[in-house]
């Protein structure tokens, strides 16, 4: 069994901005040389999340942000904001509900995404940040 680790670095704008990381993940799998196994990815930090979706304008620019606003409103009351005197309590809730990581199989050296499926980072914070995604690939 082999193991390989790498990172994806990107700058975001916050406010539910979504970044397609599919190609970067596949590039890391290719670099690993692993043909059969698993890739895991985790975003470092507590106000961003990883998921999969169809990376198309309606979903990316409107629908996800609108759904997140209904679930954890920016204008809601959050104890986190009272504790730290900041403005991103909803960001932590949103990121927690989506989750920080993905586990993806590797089959014949590829992550078997569906035709309309991409891996994405969703930045739930109230401002842009430099984000790091740690990727580990294991297998043979």
C-alpha cells in the first residue's frame, strides 16, 4: 500500500462563494500514481466546506447561497458572535452542516465523478480567505 499527500491552495471571496476543485483533486491522484484506493480531502478551517454538486451558474451563483441563507441566516442570532464579538456565527453553522471533508474512491487512476458532478469548496465566511485543502491518497 502506498500513501501520497499534497495540498490545494486557493483564495476565496467568502459569502458562499463556490470553487470547483475537481481538476486539482484528479491532478493529485495522477501525481500519486495510485490506481486503486481512496482519496480524502479536508479543508483546513471551520468556516469552509467541501461537497459535490453540478457546477452550473444557477446552482453555484444562486441556489446554494439561497438554501444556506434559509438554513442559517446571516441575520440570525448566534451565541458565537456574542462570545467573540464578530459577524460569522452563521458561517460556522453552514460549514458544520455541509462538512469539511470528502472521501472518494480511485478506480483505474481516476476519481469516478458522474457526468455532471464536480468536487467543490464552499467558503461560508463573511470575507475572503486563503484556503488550504489537504489531500491524502492511499492505495496501490
